[in-house]
C-alpha cells in the first residue's frame, strides 16, 4: 500500500477516450483506411502476375508501392490498370540499385519507355501523345538523370 499523498497523476494531452478497441464506435475510428475496390482488384491481378527472373523482394515491393500510391502513376497521377503498370528502378540495377521498396517507382508503361529511350522521335511522340506538362517532364528528367541519360527538352 502506498500513502495517498505520494500518488501523482498526469494529464495526457492528445489522448481521445473514444479511441478504444472495446466499443464498436472506437473500433470503427481505429480501422485503417480500406483500399478502394478497383485498386484491390488490380492489386489482385498484380499479385497473380508472373514475372520471370525477378526476386521475391521486387515482387513484394512492387505490390506494396502500388498499394501505397493507390494505383496511380507517380508522374502523371492517373490510375493505372494492372496491364499498364511498370515498376521502374529509380537507381538502375546496372548502376548499383536494388529491389528495395525505396528504389522502386510505379509508373505507366509509356512513361517507362520515355524514361529509358534515347531516340528523339520516340521521345517527341510520347511527350505529345501523353500531353505532359513541364512539371511532369521535370520529374521524368530527374529519373533520366539517375539513369545517366540526357534531359528531355
């Protein structure tokens, strides 16, 4: 037993008494944001796809990255169906990159082609076809720089 005069209390700021797993309302408040059904369907397709000669880490990181970005291209911000998804190594494996989550980017397959191509006609075609704005071109140039390629003008 402790003397009552030696017991001290502290007020905890930022604590909400409604955030409890013991009531239906509290559990609802604590639930994580669920994925949209369309993203979930495409995620399922990505999980079932077979990519030869890729590590388990790559496949897992690709799915995690797609989920984190809610299925959107990291450059155009448009939703990508599973068949249009390409996973780009920010630092290419040939330059010392790896398959870790932080080194992968989810992008549209045409953007991926645009990042790696050196043919001026193909670059002009895709820049025009995708109607890229200067901010998007700047981001593509950042990715191209990491691949030791020249900027798109």
